[in-house]
C-alpha cells in the first residue's frame, strides 16, 4: 500500500506580493474570507495612519477651515471598522490592534486560531455582511469622498439640513452626510438612515449615534409609511449606501421598492435634493443590456426588468461616471 505523507511545514507567504497576481487575488475573493496571509503580521503603520481616535478624526473633518485629505478619510475608514467591532470611537488605537482585527476578519468564516478572542470572532461573523463593505478601506474612503464632493447643499440659512439614506448598512454614508452638513455651516442637522436588519441595524445606530451623526431607524424601507418622519419636509440629500456596496446586486427588495416607496411618500420635497449617487448603470443578464437608474426615472428599471436582479457596473457622481471596479482604486497606493 502506498503511503502518502502530508508536510506539516508551513511556508511563509508574502501576501502583498501574492495579491498582485490576478489568479491569487481572485481566488482569495472566491474563498470567501477563509484565506489569510502573514502580511497582517507586519505591523508597520502606513504613512497615512495617525494615533488619534475616530471621534477626533471626525471632529477635524467637520471643520470647514481645514481641507479633507485622503489620509483623513482613510483614517476615518479604518477606525470606523475597528470601532464597529470594538465599540471604541473615543479612544486612540495603536495600528497593531487595527492590523490584528483586519487579519482576523480575513479568515473570520474559517475556524478560530488558538489565540483568537471568541467574542470578537463571533462579532465578525454576526456583522459580516456590513463589515465586508468597511473592510475594503479604499472603497469606503472613496465613497465618503464622493458624498463630500457632491454638489454642495444650500447654505445653512432657512431651516435644518435633512439627509436620508435609504439603504443604510455600515452608516459610513450617514457619517459623510453629517460631515458635509457641518462643513456647510449647519448646526441643526437631521440625518436618518433606514435599515430592516435588527442585528446590524442596532449596531450601526449605536455607533452613528455615539459619533453624533444621526440615527438609524429599524423600519422596512420598502413601505411608504417608513418615511412618515420626513414627509412634508424639505429634504437636502438622498443617499443609498446599497448602490455603492461591494458585490451587491440590485433587486426589487433591496433597491427598487425602496425608491418607489420613498418617492411616493415625499413627493416634491426632493425636487431640489442632491442624490448620492446621481445614478447607476446596471446590467440585466436576461436582456443582455444595461439600464440607467437615476432620479429622473425614480431609480426604477424598465417594467419588464422590475423583478430582475441587476448588477451595478458604474456610478454617476456630479456628472462623472466611475466604473464599479475603479471605486477607491486611486487610494490603494496609500495603504502600503
């Protein structure tokens, strides 16, 4: 009988080098967070990283007299990810702890390692769908920058700033809305997110509330009644984090019916509102063609595509079209 011997030796793998290979990087995504390289053990902080707390980073970003740099957005993104799991928005976090958490998340759907904190690993699994968006740091930072660079809202005279996120997941868009409104001089700011998942919705609300960035309502955003709180009010900004999600398909339940209910509830109150994104190009596999969803068609696909699952291909921001795969691409070089 032939004996097959399995080597117990583990070869050190340079994660940063391997992920430059399309074969490896695509494979990692397909493995669905069960593969990790020892690149997380190299704990040298990238140049952009500061030791300030998330709350302090947000406060600095809200100051209209200070420009918002790529570094500040990346700091907010990585510390928001950490605070989401550790409930630590007011404390300074060493980069080593940030790197450890990202390393754990890179394999959170596999078995625990002996040194893992079981509670932390279970949180990563419980909030996995939300944390996947935050874990892509360049994209999260780029999404915030896109919100901040959208056409500026009206000036602070004339009532409160009202911002709505129809597809709140992480809360990162609500945070960006709060920053934009404060930089525009508003003191009365009402930013509201809608989320139907009580597990992630409660956590997102707690973090957003702790940062003074609004609240998340646990309500079904596909129902017109969910928007009673903003009916009859002038709405300045309408966002939908779902449209900028990672590997997020668009369907009647997670997109089209939300907009349908929202427009039915608020009517002309959004005529002068800024939308994020301005629009989206989405692909229909059935029709083998792309459609445009925008304010002009109330983000509704053609009637014969209404119950299909569409794949977002590109987003419109202030008239510019950004392919989905390039969102955040310009920031990757800052991570090393």
